[in-house]
C-alpha cells in the first residue's frame, strides 16, 4: 500500500482510504474500527472525519489539525521513552469512542471545521519537529487511529528526518489497520478506560475486549514501546476490586514491565456532576498495582513527586526523579540501576533531555 505521497502539497478535500467494503444495499461499511459504521452516500461515520464520498470511504481531515504544541514527553504520559525530551503534539477532530467524561471534548467531539483551521502536511510536520529540536511527534488530543492515513504518512516523514512517532490512543481499532498503523509508531500510550465491559458499553459506547486485544498485540507482536493510562473516576471505575483485577490481568498478560499511570479525573463534558478524584484514591490504586507485581506505576494530574518518579524495582533506588513534568534527578547508568545493575525497561538515551515542563504553542511552516 503506497503511503507518504509527496505529490500532495496542500490538504485534499477527500483523501482515499483502504479499510472499507461495499454492502449489498448500496451502503459502504468502514472497517477501520469495531464500530463498523455503515454509511449511505454523503454520510459521516461516528468519528466525524471518515465519510462515504462517491461510494468510497474517504478521510476528510488529512493535513488539517486542531493545533500544535511542544510538550514534555512526560505529558503524554510516557515516563520510560526518552525522558526529559520535547515532543511536537497535534491532533485533528473527532473520535471513534463517545466517552461521557472526555477531557478533550472540544476537540474530540468537535463537528466544526473551524477546529481544523491549522494546516500541516506530513513533511512540514517532520521538518518543524526536527528544526525545533523535538525528539518525537505525538498524535494526540483526539484518537489518531481515525486519521490513520495522515498519521502514517507523518510517521514515515518523521522517520526520514530521524524524528520518532508517538501515538496516544484508546486502542479501539480493527486488526488489519492496527497492524499498518503501529508498524510506523515508536511508542504508544493506550488509554485503558476501565476494566469492565459495563463501563465501556455504558460510558464509552465501545467494548473492552477490543482494547485488550490491542494491548496484547502491541506487547507481543510489535517493537512499539508501550505504556498504559487509566483515568480513575469516582463511583465509576475506581473500585479497588476492579483495580486489583485489572492489575492482575496486566501482570499475567503483559508482564511486570509495562508502565501504568493512574490519572485523576476532573469534572468535564457530560460528567460535570462527578467530583474530582481524591489523591488518596490514586495512591491506593498505585499500591494495589505494585503489590500485584507491576514494576513501574505512576500517578498523574496530582502533585506527588514520589508517584511521578521512577524507582528500581529490585533495590528501591531512585532512578529518575520528577516533579510534575520536570526531571529533578537522573541516576540511570546505560539503562540500568547504578546500585544493583538491574535493567530498567524503556527507551533511554545516555543522558536525559532538559526540556522541562513548558508547553509552547507553535505554527507549522509550509
């Protein structure tokens, strides 16, 4: 399948896609994700950006973005992938899940073309990231699987420039496009929204099993560096028994070395009636995960330097100190603990990056 079409110098109105088939009744079915939207001419899928145009599924957001920012890589969050470096982050519009608690709803739920006012073709994105000293480009803010063709072409252009690619995704994607998408990705943070089918069906309008399949695929069939985030929502997915079950599944199926981030919820979108997640809930979840045997467990959206930092799972030495998104200590020795020589899972340079906690909006040059 030919990608990275350098003949494109400006965003096309309709970009061709490959994961679809025609139905006997004249509709076209999208085969990108488990929703399998069946569309008549001119209709859009649940993700908003894929549509039936002249009897084919096309992508309508290629080369268009909701904005660009330089972030610390720890904000994705990725704590074991080039710590301290900067990442050029961008998204488009739309999403293939419908989470009632969406924290980026103004982007992921947008149905306004004004959201896609920023333009950047893949080569411009890669060149800008290289020029600004970013170690990677992140497809984030909304789920990149829905703009697969744009993301893949950008990842290819980045690789040619020596820039790596990061996907922040819910992992809700069918097997064939999943294989193509992640073939070009260097690191991923998958949002495991809960560990119950009830939660996925009622609150996200999806299915848990498809996400677990993606986690298994990434861990066992790819070289993608994988981390996982779970947003704990009071009264919905923060029951210690569910956390215990999730952590034991992760331990049994993915092993002890996939970093897990527990993140605090704040009221947003259709869940304004829920309180913020207490810090104590996150710390308890972290204890459960460590007791289950997971080696690297973090807390997010709260100030907790201990829960932000990386500790040796063998001797307990502090290896990477963090205060919010800023590195405060670095004691890794060629990816190993200097105290006991234990190998620390991750993708590390010999020295840490020094970007800090800034967030810098940027415009992309043509």
